[in-house]
C-alpha cells in the first residue's frame, strides 16, 4: 500500500501533519541543492551527455599541406575531445583509414567505412607545356610554405592555372596526388574513387550502410548508422567549386545543383521520429557575426525537414590564416554542421582547433590538424 493511499485512509494527527510538512520542505531543499550544485553545472551536463562530432581531416596529398605529418596526431586529438561518435570526412586513403582506426581502437572500437572504387578514366587531358609551367610555379611559390592547392591557384599561380583548358582543370582536381598523370591516363574521380567518409564510435554501430549521391569528381554520399538508438547520417556534401569547371552531360548541372539535391537524400535516409542527426562537412555556411554566408538555402533545406542547428553563438570552422594556416581565402565560414531533430536540448562547441607541431623537411613547424576545425554537439542521454 502506498504512503499516499495510507494518507487518504487514515486521518493525520497534528503532530503527523507537522512532521510531514517538515519532511516535504527538507526534500524540496534537497532537490534544489541537487539541481543547482550538480545537475545544472556545465561539467555535470557534459559528463552525462552523448557527444557526437564532425571533423574533416583534410588528408589530401597535393591538396592540403602536411597530410603525412598531421595524420599521426588525429587519433590522439579525437580521443582527447571526449566525443562518443565522430563522423570524419576526407579520410581518403585506405592506409590512412587503418592508421586512424588503429589509433582509436582502445577508445572507439567500432567503425564503419564503405570502400568505393574508381569507375572511369581520362586520357591526355592536359597540355604538357602549360602543365609544366603550373607545376614549376606551385613548386616555387606554394609547396615550400605549405600553401593549399586552392589558395595557390587562386593567388600565386593564378595566371598559370587560368591558361589550362577546362578538361585539364577537372583532371587536376581529380588527381591532386599525381597531377602528371593528366598528361597520359588519369582518374575521373578523386582518390581512386574513395568517398572519404568514416564513422568511429565508443558504442556499437548497427544498421550501417553507405548511400551514393551519384555525383561528379567525388564519389559523394552518406553513411547511415544507428548508435545507442540515435539515427545518424554522416556526409560530405558537394562544394560549390569556383576554380573547377562542372562536367557537361551528367545528371546534375552544377556543383550547387548537386548540393541542393543532397539535402533531400540525407533527410530521406533518416526516420520520421526519434532522435535524428545529420552531420558532416555540408559546404554551406550561414551568416552570423563574422561568419560569411554561402548557399544558405542548404541550411534552410535541412530546417524544412525539421533538422536544425541550435547554436546560439556559432564560430567559424573554416577559418582563414592566420587562425588556420591550412585554410584559404579571407572569409570565415562554418562549413561543418550538426543538425538534430527529436534529440532534446543540444549544446555546441568547436573542437580540434588547437595548434600542433610537426616536422617537415627537417624543420619544426606549427600548423593545425586540418584545414577545417571540428564541431561537437552534446545531447541528453
């Protein structure tokens, strides 16, 4: 018989009523102390949160500087972040994936990656004299300082790059690690057709699959997994490239068109109810403070599907020099996002943004883990 039922059945004496009143006051005070001293502190909330992160590792030889030197530092940094789950992009190479997976094995023993393959080839895409001129410029003005390929062709070597044909530019974008292959037989897709996506988790992964977007240049798609009851879509959406012409005759009409159609595919991969998370390098940025907008229609598209990023004070994850010497341009962007629906209150913070020291060509250099900084969301368990 419950205490409440006993109270109804048996009249209380004045002494009992006084005792009950005192006990109720004591319990109320205890609840206030518990809420104020533990439950509401940042540390207590963080300790009991489910933490999910996105990080573009930028492991592009010939595209983002110091890839070999940065690789060994990624797993320890992820472990130190405290993330339960990490959606990682631009882990192109098979050996790079295994290196990171091995480094995370003790803390994040569960992982998923779909190995996609090259399915096309190009022949004789570049004029050898013009390509040689570009290579000489890059070797002299960009490689010694670790300047990214994008920044190089937009600035120091713009004239040499502009002299190339559209076919050659597209070939070079697909073969950053071996540009001279564009003189003979080269790949049509970057990194031998790999999609670059990987998910690492402290907790078991179920219902894992890869879904392709059918895009040009990069075999883009999404990884769909379920972890601790949460439906997660990890993706790297198309970039609205300004230096690479769009191929003609395909399913899409532009890099922007590719991205616009990917929003619906991500949303369709997730259920209609429960905790749903879509995250990754979205290649779209809202305008907020010093952050410059880019393809805000993509972010609005996620919102139409009920997927939102409730970050009150967002900061850049693509932060040009000097904040990040590996990034390019002059505008701050937030390309990396974590959209949620049905997950409760979410807290955000930027991670994996600290300086790291590497050895390159016999010199000690200070750089960052990638040209992107990471983003982590803390969700109620």
